[in-house]
């Protein structure tokens, strides 16, 4: 912290020095009407860097809040034929579950992927891709590509049983367009 104070003092002193154009014969002038103004961005960056070093060994850093962990359930829970519908307002959830059940005449099929994922569509793409379950240390479960949990292309699985699931896209703009999906297992 002493080094930070010394650097701040030095940077402020530099900002307060008078400047004179060589050989111009002009009177000295201040570089800025506010002493040390140019030092503020550098001091801010330095303060952030120093504050990152102040964590004690037992404190989690901000980046560990959404650390990967095992998913809450296995991929087999997703595999099968599902009726699917979506809603934008929570008051429409029950009605949407009924609509999803009605879609079992033309079910959406989720199959095993070639490795350890499931084959599903992603937003705005008619092709199926292998997606994997990803958990977080906070207990959330995501479904998506190989990326940290909560990636913008992921879906967050809000709830899941053997008979019904709800999911939403992690990207807020995509979620606004598609809403929250309700999957109801067909034949259950």
C-alpha cells in the first residue's frame, strides 16, 4: 500500500508541473486546470490491481462464483420424446404445460450424442448439435457446448423431473424472444 501512495504522489506531482515550450518565450502554463487529472485513470487501474491482491486464502474470488461442478442429474433424464411449448409470463405456466402435452402428437425427440451429451437444436439454427450438461458450484444446471457454465449459448435448466422440465436460454435477448420452455414427457 505504501508503494501505491508513493506512485500516486509522483503522478500527481507530474500533473502539477508547469510546462513551457522551448524557445517560444511564452510564460509557463499548467498542463491541466486540475492537478493530477491525467493520473486518475492510471491510479484507478492500479487500485483495482492492488485490491485483487487483498483476498485472504479462504475467500472465493469473483471468478469462482460460477465455477463448474457436476450437473444435478444425468443426461438420461433428457433422452426421450417430449411435447414442447413456451411462455413469457409465469401466470401462463400451467396453460403452457397443457399445450406442451398436446404437442406429443408431434414430439420433439432428444437422443444420445456421440460422446457424453444429447442431440438438440440451438437458438436460430435448424441443425442438431451435441450439447452437454454442466453444473455450477451455486447449484445451477446448464445445457450447452463445451464452454464454462452460463455461456450465452447455454440453456439453464430451471427444473427437471422424469416427467417435466423447464429451460430458458442464458442469453437475455434470446430468452426474450423464445421465453421459458416447458418439456412434458410423452407417454408418461
